[in-house]
C-alpha cells in the first residue's frame, strides 16, 4: 500500500544522522505488522504538495514545530488538501501537529494549552485501554470538529485522539518517538519546558511504551476495507 506522508516539519536536525527525518521514523513505526507499505514523502512545509490525491492509497500528516494557527503559506494549502482528502474517502492519519491541523481544517479549534507542555511518557485512556506513549507538545485541540469522536485522552489532554468515522484517525502523542528521540528533544529542544517536567521525562526514558501496538493499529487502519 502506498502512503503519502505530508511532512509538515523536519525532525531535530542534530538527531537526523542517527534517527532520520520523519519519513524514517514513520517507516519504522509501520514496518513489521504483516503489511507492505511504501511511503512517498511530500514536504509540505517546504511547499511540496501532491498533484493528485490518487497518487497514493492513504495519507499521513506528521508533527511540526509550527502551530496550526500560525500564519505560514503551507498551512492554508494543507487545510485545503485535508478537506479534499476528507471528501475523497481515502484513509488519513494525523500525528501531533497532524492531529491539530486536521481538526482545525474541519472546523475545530487549536490553541496553546494554558498549563504548559506535555513531554515524555504519558498514559492515555483510549476507549478503556491504557497506552503509554511519548508526548512533546503545548498546543492542543481545544474543541473537536462536529462529527469527530474523542477516542483518547489523558489527565493533561482532553482530546488526545479523535476518530472521524472510519476514515480519519488522529492522535496528539508521538508513537514514532522512542526513547532516543525524547532524549534528543530534551537535549536540544526543552528550553521552553518547565524544569520539573523535563526531569520527569528523563526519569521515564527507560520505561516501557506501547508504540508498537499503536503502529499496528495505524497499519490496520490504513488496510481496513471501506465501503
């Protein structure tokens, strides 16, 4: 199955020699679940957009250092593309910024959370199941769009995962971030984060997470038969 990665940002430059950019992170996350995925990257943050929705079978929107509400040329074009994908019926998954920009494009509200940043390992309630995943965000979906169902939350993030029927599934945490990614973010990108939250994230670096289970859920979601 061919997946179009709409790359809305680039992973930390200092870590790319070791971990790669978002395309490498998502390729690893989707691998090993019994399916064959081919990722084609469109660097929308650099104004590289697909010419045709039928170029791929499904879509994935990455994280980004940018806010969905910020004034960047790529954001308006990405919102238009999201609405076109929604109308097409093709499956779409959004992670962190992807979660936020999809909600905003379809009528929801995204804002900086007044209680600051969520970083490192967080436990999420997803329809009665607990998943430990890594977070790195201050922005949140404050109001989901009409028709979106909240299917995941944490004590810090009320709308941490959203489902739009069986076509779109989005989440605030980063299942593509293993401990080396969080360690690097702490090293290079934690200046705005409260010290106690950084220290808590450091203490959790060796704890188990459920990234692989979410990777399987993402893979199954892409491959699901739809009417």
